């Protein structure tokens, strides 16, 4: 093998490794973004259920998370606020987890 051919092969291998690494990074960023969106929407849905006097705001939050491709892993109602944590599969990376809180502002409390 000539020096030129070995050099081209080395550069091709390096470029392939960089592209592979960037695609994994991109997958992780997209999964984290999906988790954040799903957490926000689940918390808002749960808070809306509290405001509407629904007896199970965490069930409403779980349904909202599921509709957005996430799994609700924690949900807690604190007074008028709903706190949630969701996870999104980020294959081949570990899961992406995000937390959110929603509820009325201080001026909106009854």
C-alpha cells in the first residue's frame, strides 16, 4: 500500500468516526428536547386538571406525556402546582430525563 493510499484510508476512518460521534450527539440533543417539551406539556395538563378540580391530575399528566412520546416517571401535586418528571428513550444512548413544574401565578390563586 502506498503512503498516499494509507493517508486517504486514515482520513476516511477519522471522518467516519467524527460523523458517527456527531450523529450520537444529535440524537441525544433531540431526545433531551423531546423530554423537555413532554415534561412541560405534562405539567401544564396536570395543572389544568387541578384548576378544573379533576381528582387525578397525575393521570392527566401521564396521558399528556404518553401522547408526546414520553413516560411519566414522577408526579406530585403541591397545593395548586404539579411537578413532573418524564423520560424519553434516546437509543442507543441512555434515556433523556426532564422535569417541569406548572401552576397558577401568585396573582391567580383563589
